[in-house]
């Protein structure tokens, strides 16, 4: 009997250790993720934040995606208060089903292409930044970062899930 209890105890300990090593993307706090990503660089000082927690969230979401909002668990967008001379943006979508993650990525790619076309018309100095967009994905969470420090922000995204 002691042997069975010992084996069960070891199995439970192993499960607890492995489950605590990485965050479950289904239960992530996008607000905490946003804080981690934004704090990875000092380039986001004059930015605005909007999310699925705001009034009119579905309408806000339409600014970054045309995908069916019923597939979205949560989202946030962090963007320049004045887009003139600053194309910086972080956009993250958490879909309800991991099978819709590719759809969310495609929506973000289309969003970035729309922004690129806009900046090509009136502020070509931002095109390099838009060309170097970083896309991230972890489980059912997909994001895009346009910034000078996109690598640092992308690394913060992945570190959030792996810590």
C-alpha cells in the first residue's frame, strides 16, 4: 500500500511540475501579456490601448480584423496616439479555438498590409518598420508587432508563456 501511495505521489508531483512550466494559452490574461510586451522596450511611451474589455469592443476589433468576432475570446491593440511618423503597433488576438489561430494570423497579415498601403501613400519613412513586422503565435493566441524593437517585444511574448 505504501508503494502505491508513493508511486501516485510521484506521478502527481511530476504532473504539477510539468504543468507549471508553461502557461496554458487558453487561460492567459491578455492584459498581463500586453504589460509584459510593452515593458520590453521604452518605445511605447505615447501609445493608446484598446481591448475586448472596452465598450464597443466588436467595433474596435473591426479596426484590426474582419474575421468573425464570435470566434474571438479576447484581443488587444496598442497603437500610436498620432500615427503620423509612427506606425508602431502591437495587436494580439486570442481565438476561442486553436483551429482558428491561422485565420487570426491571416487577419493580422491583412491588417498590416492595409497599414503598409496607407503609409506608402503618406509616410514612406515607416515602411521599413512595417516590412519588418514580427508575427507570433502560441496556442490560440496570435499577435503582430510593428516597432523598432519588434524582436524584443516578440521575445517578451514568448517568454510570457514559457515562464
